[in-house]
């Protein structure tokens, strides 16, 4: 498979952003989001979809960690050893 050209990459990124905007919306319409997910998957290669999904999960985790919403697992283990 050939590498995507600029227009194909832009279509992929736009489909990704549209899908994630739908998911993030407080009043997310589940059917609309499902359709946007399908467009996202059709617009991007499978490996790109997997990469973007993993990256999004990581960035959400990182934001929670930095905000203190969750504790760093390393710190939790260290606290358990000293208790």
C-alpha cells in the first residue's frame, strides 16, 4: 500500500477530529458518533486508527496524572513499601 498523499492525510485527520469532537461533546449523539467512527476508520489506515486511539488514551491518562486526578502507580508502590 502506498503512503497517503496530502489530501488523504488531511481527510484522515479531519475524520479523526470530527469523531473525537463528537465523543467529547457532553450531549454526544451515539448514532452520530458511530457514523463518524466509521468515516474515521474508512478515511485512515488501520495502523493510523490504532495509533491515534492509543495516543488519545495516553494523553487523557497523562492529563489526569498531571492534574492529580489519579496517582502515579510508581508513587503508590513506593508508599505501600514504606507503610
